C-alpha cells in the first residue's frame, strides 16, 4: 500500500485470496488436456458438463446455508426421497398412464419434498434453536428412512423403473444433452442473482458475518434463515429431478454417497465455513474442479477410494488455508 | 522501599491510536489497601488488566517485590501471587463449589486422582470463613450471584496470593455479605496481603482503604492517604477536568410533539420502572455508572430485549410489540455501545455496512436492490459525514480508525433519516477530533427535528450536548434536570 | 503471499503427480482391445474371485483391462460407465449395483456402439444388455432348499426357518427370495417359515437382525441365506448362542446357503451347513470375456441370457459333486 | 402467566433430566406386552451385548461433546481400524499370521491399532484446537480420508478378522458376554476419569466456558486434543469389538455408526453445547435405550427402514430438547 512496488503483488494476492480455486482449476484443466487420454473429446467434455449439472444445483443450495455458517446434511436425502416419490408418481401411481399429467405432477412433488424438508430444517434451527448440523443430520436420517420405506411399500424391487421417455429429456437423453446443463445454469444464475442483487442475498451475507448486528439493524434474521434452508431443500429437489431423469429410475440410494462431493465443492470453491464470505460464483468453480478431478481420475483409472482421500484432504487444506489467510488478516 | 509490593513506572498503553494510559507511576505497599477511583473510561480497567497479565503494556516497567515483573498471561500473574476478582463472574456453573475453588490445581491422591476428602475439608474451611450457606458439593448454577462472588473471592484467597485486586466486588452483594467481605479484606491486610480496591462506592473506599489514587483520562491525578480526602474533594478531582474538547454550537429549537415516550419500563430487575419523554429537536442525556441499567434501557427501548413491563410510544403510535424491525419502521435508530459485536459487520467493506438499514427501502417488488441508488446514497453519506475511506467498495471497516468506524455506524442510520435516535456511548473509542464531528452530526440531526437520547458515562459530553439530563442508579432514574441546572458534582452525586 | 503461492504450486504439483501416476500407455496404442470392467463392489469372496478371473481371462486373450468400482453407488456406476465410454473401450463387462438403474448405462453403450455384458447380476427392465451371463438364481434357490427338504423328510425331521433376504435393489436377491419362498411353500410339511430378516447385504444389519430373530423365535432351527457372504454374522450369532455345531452334534443349527464360494463350501465340508447352490465364478468369467470378444467381432449370441446352471451341493452328494465346484481346490 | 411459565420450565427440566428413563421404561413395558420373548434374561443380556461395542464409542464421544466438539468420523475410523486388522491377516506373512493366532500376539496387535485410533483422534484434535476449524467439517473430511484409505487397503473386499478376536468378541465369562465386561470396565474407568480426576473436571470447565477456563489457567487446547484422542481410542476399541462380533469387515462396515454414537450420547443427557453430560448413567442409558428400540422393533417384525426413521426421530427429539435453552447464534 505504501510502497508502489507492492501494488502488483497485492493485486495477485487479492485474486489468490479471493478465488484461490481459479488458478488451480485452470491449471488442472490444462494438465488434464495435456496428460489425460481422451479427456479433450467432445463426448467426454459433454459428459463432464452433464456430470457437473446436478452437483452444481445441489451445491448452490448448500452454499446459502454455509454462508450462514451452517450446514445442511439433509440435501442428499431430499435427492433420494424426491427421486423415489417422483418415480412412483410417473411409473406406478394412478397418474402413470398419462405422462402429460404425471410428469408435471412428479416434478412439483419432487420440488415440494425439498421445500418441506427445508422448511422443517429452517424451523428447527430458528424455533427449536437446534444447530443446523445436528438438526439436518436427524432430518437426513428421517427422510432417508421415509424414502426407503416408501420405495419398499410401493415396489417389489427397491428401484422404481418404467418412467416415461419424455421425462428423460430433463436428464439430457440423446440430443437433449443441453437440457440439464441449461437447468443447472439457470439455477446457478438465479442463485447468483439472489445473492448479488436482492435484499435477501445481502441479508444472508450480513447474518453470516454478524447476526447480532444484523438483528439490531432490522434484518429479519429468523425469517432469512428459514428462507435459506428452504432454498437449500428446494434446490436439492430440483437436483433430484435432473438426477432421476439422468439415471432413468427412482433410486432409494441415489444421494447416499453424494454429500462429500457436494460439501467439498462448496468449501473448496472458497465459501467460508464460518459464514459470510463466498458465494455461488466460487461454488461454480468448486463444482467444476471437483467434477474435473472425478472425471480425470476416472479416465486415468484411479479408484474412487483415492478420490475420497483427495476430497477429504482438499477440504482440510481449504479450511486450513482459509484460517491461515484470515488469521494473518486479523479476521477470525 | 522494602515494603513496596508492586511498583509501576511510566506505564503506557494505547488502543488503535487512542492513548489510554499516559505514563502511570504507582506504588502499592505491602499490607495496604489502595483505593482506585475514577470515572468510567478513566483507564482503571486497562491498568488492572495490564497488572493481571490480560493485556500487555506498550512501554514502561513494573516490579513485584523488587523483581522485574512482566506477565505474559493471566496464568503467570496468578502464579506470581496476583489474584483478580473481576466484575463479571469467572465461575463454572456446571461444577460444584469445591471444584470451582480448586479448578487450577486439585489436591491429589498418590495415584493422581482428585483427593475428594482433602478437597472437601479445605473447601469447608473456606466456606466456614465466610459462613456461606452452601456445602462443598453444591452446584454453582443453583447459587445467587452474591454467593458466587463470595466464592470467587474465596478462590482467589486459596492461592498463595500476595496482591489481590478487587474490581467492583460489591455490586451484587447483600449488605450482610458485604460486611463479611470487608471483614475478610481487613484480615487479609493484617496478613500482609496488599489490596487494590476499585469501586464507585466512595463510602466503601473511604472505609476500607489506607490510601486512595484518583485516575482521570489515563493520568494519575492524586494519590494520598484516605484521611486527606473528603468525599466532595474526591468527586471534584475525579470529574474536575478542564473542557478538553469543544462542543459545536448549533441553533435549534425544541418542538412540542413528543416523539419517544416510555412509561414505567422494567426489565429483569435491571431496569426498574423507568419513564421518559423526548420531544422533537430535543437531546436528552442519561448518565449513570457501569451497571446502572443504562445500556439495558436502550436495548429494551429498541426491542433488542423484550421488556417485561411498561409501554413504549414512538411517533405517537403505541407499540404493542417491540423489535428492531418495528422500531426502524417507526423511524427509530439505535447506535450500540459495542460497535464491534453489535454495530458493524467489521470484516465487510464500508459499503456493505452503510446500506444495511437503508436497503430495505431500496428494493423493488422482486426484492432487487437498486444498486445505483444505493451507491449514490452511500457516497452521499460518506461525503456528508466526512468518512475517510479510499475505496468504500473494498476497504474493510475494521481497517478504519475508531472515529471513522463510528461514523460508518452513524451513516448506516442517518441515511434512513431517523426521527428518533438512541445513542449508547456514541463517542467511545473515538479520538478527540472525530468526537467533535460526531457531536456536530448529532446536533444537526436534532436541528432537523429528531428526538435524541444519548447515554454516556462522560459527564462532559452530556453537559456539552444535552438539553435535559436523567441520572440512573441501580436501574432507577434518580434525577431529571434541565440544562440550566447541570452541575457536575450534583450529577455524579446522584449517580454514586 | 509467498505462502499462498507455495500452497498453489504444491497443490498443482500434487495433481500433476496424481495424473502422472495414472497409466496413459494407451494414449497412442494401436489395435489392442480394451475391456472396461465396472463392478459394484468386491464385497463377497465370490466376487473377488470372479473379478480376478475376468481380468486374467481378458489379459490371457491379449486385452487391456480398465477396472472401475462403484462402491455401492448406482448413480456413480452410471457415471463411471460414461467415463469408460469416453475412454473408448471396446466392450464393457458389468456387475451392476442396481438392476434397474443400470438400464441407463445400457442405453449409453447402445448409443456409443459399445457392447456391454452383464455378469452375475441380472437386469430388470425393458432394455436388456447384449448378453447377460447369470446364474439361474430362482431355480437354484428353489432347488437347493428343496433338496434340503427332501433330506429332512427322509430323516423325519421338521424345521422352523429363518430366511435372510438380500438387498432388494439387487435382482439376484429378489429372484433368490422368490425361489426360496416357492420351495418353502411346496415343502410346508417339513419347513415352516418363522421369520424373515432383511439384511440389505450388510453384515452388521444381518448380525443384529439374526440375533433378534433367534431371540424372538427360540424354536427356530434352520437359517436360509441367499449368499455365503452372510456366513460370518451367521456363525457369530450361532456361536453366541452355543449353536455353532456340526451336523449330528448336540445343539446343531442347520444352514442352507448360496454361492458356493470358499467360505460356504468349507462350512459344508466341515459339517456346519447342509446344502449350497454353487454358481461358478470362473465359468461366468470365462463366458463373459468370451462373449465380450464375440460381440466386438460382431457375432451375436443365440439368446440374450446365458445361464450358469450351477450345482446343488448337499451333505449327501458332497463327495460326488463338490470336486466339480470351482472353489473345491481352495478347501482345507 | 409467570406461574404458568415456571410450571412449563419445571416440566421441561424434568423431561430433560428424567425423560430418558421414562422412555426406556415405557418401551420396555410396551415391547414386553408385544412379545413374550422380549423381557427374558437372555434377551436383556443380548441387548447389553449388542449395545456394548457402540457403548464404548459413546463414552469417547461424551468426552468430545463435553468440550462442545463433535466427531462424525467415528464410524469411519472404526472401519479403517478393523480393516487394518483384517488386512494384516491377508498379508500372508507367517510370523504375522502366527502372532494373530496367538493370544499375546493378538493383544499386542490390537494394542497397536488402538494406538492408531488415538493418532486419528490426535489429528482431529489438533485440527480443531490449534487450527480453529469447525469440528464437524474436520471430522467429515478426515472421515472420508479414512474411508478411502480403508477401501484402498481392503480393495473393497470383505476381510475376515482373526478367529481369536471372533472368539473374544462373542465369548462369555460365566454367563456374561465378554464385550459387556469390557464395556463395564471402560465405563468404570472413564467415569472415574471424568468425575475424579483434574483432567475430567477441567473438561467440564472448558465446556462451560473456554474463555474462563483459559483465564483460570487451564490448558484448554491440550485438554481439547486429549478429548479427541480419547474419542479416537474408544472408537477404535468399539470398532474392533464390533468387527469381532460380526467376524468380518465388509466395505459397508461402520457406515452410519456415528449417528448411533452421537444420538446415544445426547439421549443420555450430554449437551452438544458442551459442559453438561455424564458417562454413567448418561452414556450407558442412552446406548441401551437406542439398542432397546432396535431390538424391540425387530422383535415386532418391523421393517428395517422403520429403524432408520426411528433413529432419526430419536436423535431429532433428543437434540431439540437439548437445544431449547440454547441462547447462542442460530446457524
């Protein structure tokens, strides 16, 4: 600041601190193009984007909660219950005969599941004053149990197949591969708009930094927290639509293993776990990076267990890096 | 000088550029009780925190019984025999009395477990000394504040203590408990332990202390045997400073409409039956000592805490329920005393702080904030309040000086053009120059017809700015006087 | 600042190392055939042997093998198969996690023109893979229990049956349950069902479930398990109740099993169990690789499903039949 | 109105303090009515036996919860530890094999893997205490690392554990299962540590207020780390016994155990906000209650998916009760 020579360095530092993931993403992408066989093919890049789609949707929702310094473990269960319920409506319910009716009803139902679970989470946090990480841990179990129980009641086999072909468009079947990408992008754009442009977004950031000061400044803290939990649930519901359409069955195990990648996308992207800093822009980079990692390692034949180790280590490194940077800045 | 327990020479300390202690020289003799008096903000707590190892001094020397003394942590101070009885309680409510007494070092059996029998025995002795109505096994959470404080004192006494510092120890004690404490303190003196006794209750200070030191504005004004002071002399030397800063003069008129009215407000036994009325253009001050219930009154008025009894009327509207949101709707504003925790998003840029209140008015039906308008208003506020910030979009609030931080808080509310302002310690941690600017802001707001309530522990400030003053003591209003009757000693007398 | 840069450099380096670790010999490879293996998991001993046999057989034929593991996540298996397709494998051999969800991958393979062979676990759905190499689950489950019933009838014994049930998202489990139930119904004179214990293919669930079922039904005397994989918990429970005894010894508790892997056959040989339906890990591997090569060469199979008829080994015919079972050489 | 509020508060206090006993009693009566086999000495012993391995882990979790931390990696550290034991058996080294089949050799190896559990706890503790990271994020991440390492070791196959261990975990002393004996010993030792040692009292103090504890001269960070180490060690012991009970370690082993462990601790009255909780009776009654629910539901032939829902509801209500008087930030 005082020394003009430091100016350039400060700019780089600012960029690195604000978006440490960006150079990493670009670097990894170049590495992947150079060294991973078949990475840079149309088929694979298409896959790459498709694989990011549902992850992006669900991570965007989670970003809102993390911005408040909380967490939402229940998103994966919403994915599961949504998938099973939607598939039931489209394949087994009395509506199943007419896809024109059953598909919209199913879509609404899947979103309603997310909305409802989000509402329960939000009320648990604000009214019952439960910390979100346990409230959602509990709802995760309950919703998952409901999903599996429901599936076992309506169907002999656990997964529900026989969904209408038209529904698969939402999952990017055949030449409609752009549809899920478009959905994910719209959700992302909407989230970005919410956070950057609307009063709701500004309030989310304010509460994340200092709930007490926000309350005194007239921010409806409880209402906003309920809203962001609902968004998290709702987006998980939307992700459930895309994921179900992509896998073409309703699966009671759909979200089981997805939480780690989701939270890793948010945290590695650079949203602070203590709240108030970050956003869906960073989450987008996080999603692209994590999916790239998954995709490239898969192409290289690296096992999923290695990917798990890498994801865990990345979360630790990101959180530690955040601590180091903030500590020096005197934030904390 | 063999009998000097603790010697301080030229101890200095500054916080964010504001000098709090200007070269303190102090001797504490072995076995004496030294009273330390001064207004709030005179630097007593800072001084004691330096001695207790909670904060480090900037420069100066301390020596303890002739040895150089520079504590790194509260622990090292404790180990060297300095014990602290704080205003706020330091006990663990989930543990028993005996456990609390021995928390720093339990008596142990040969294999390392806690020797319960020894602990109970020693604790019983301790309890017996104060004849407290507890057993060693009583859980602290079930005890009254007074008893807890006595336990805290006992805890300090258990250690090999040579110097004990009491910071307002009697605020929550009953009369009987207080008598017991005084008896103990006298015993301690006889055993050769030095006492530093900080209190606003001058009567107690006279009764207990051998010598009294008066601290004002971070300087020692006088140190003399207690017998050399009279109570009125003492008060005079506590407040009797020359006007160090000037107050702006703004011509304004007080209207007849009552904008803020509170009647018979009570909250949790800390605010008791308080009523007040403020008219448009009027500035009302509330003076009181720490713990008088001033801050709590402000919080209740603004709905931060829910009042137990009473009514609040704003702009002639009787409010059934109070919350910051509702108060803001009635065009009220509240500047808290705790800027860091309650006023600012300190890790966010200036812009994000300035628009926090106003942004609710800048949204369209979709909830989209009009960014252009916001930036315009922010820039206007920065200009109007002369906030010194280079890049309001990027620069974090916590990188600003105290005065500019406070101006950001003002800016946040002023943008909303409030009709009612509640200001709690509006110039705390603000340097002299910025104080003047803040007074100007306040007076101009009053000129434009706002009703203003200022809470402060600086009498000067209230005398310089207010049209009327209330004095609070133990949650009750003990005095109400117009500007013509302002008199420092009378005000302090009502508050003490 | 420097720390920040070093951190980035280190992370990129780590990624580069990971990339370097992967094999990329096929980058410019010529005409070698590449087989993609997508297994759900290798939880049971049968699968371990089968997976190894497939790999060895393929390599013997000069093919290169890329193996991915879905770790019990059907959605991930679909993604992994997409990535295998991106790597331009010539054929895929798949042990699916979810019999319904895998249909999506079959479609993808169709679209990419890559043949896919299912091994051991059948597909339930409208679209079948090019070839399924599977055991005749329902038939074998029926036969093995029926042969036990015949032995019981001959000895004049009657049994109260505790039936273990696998994960119902696995078509194998569904079919074996059906086979077992048919045998139970037909032989109700000697076999009566007292409890069904869902295991989810989880040994811990099986342990607790079995403990509770035996507690609730003290008269039970036969455990029917759909897989040798569940033998460890069965053995543990019986040991706890002092019922782990050989045939003819006091306290003996009868067991009828499925798979014919090393563990199951050893228990049969040692006299702890009565009968086992052995499916051939080696044979199925050999057939799968053979048909993968046939399909690559454009030869279509006579029928879509090729059965491993399996062998029913019982206490009575052990000496004659067991030597034909693949795991026989491994027995002690 | 005031009086009403007081009554409500008193009721709430009663519920939080003694609700778990009432619930246990009600359940026992209900299940006994539903199935005659429930209230037999055999079945009650079985419940104890099923509860013991997880119960040992709950004791460790109480330590972490007391200092307002949490360890959601406990299920996965169980998986890693048990996999290591199974893996040693597959190496095929003769010496190692002989050790695994020898009582003292096995004891030594078990001792070593328990130390490994302690190291995992140490890592968690250091990241939480020294690096000021949120406990649930830290343990989520380390948990996934451990799972990855475990899967890498086992190649996702199920591994057999040494027969000696199976005999140990399923054996009995007289009529009492050995695991129950181990559980009782652990409870007695750690309850003693918590109640009667300086360390235990310091944990309570830190949980009540870390700031005050620091001022009172307690070494907060060191005590915090030790709490995580205890949790890691006891998690490892619980995991080993659980694997021994099953007789093998499959890829799904340990998944979800953290739910059981945490909810048992909270049901037993341990607060998530620190400073409140006990091992006996708290942790013990908590894990017995959960096991009883599972056992009873199984006896009533309930669908296994109902278990998941029941587990979720139990943890939800336990934590809702715990949170009612919480006055901190909402997040």
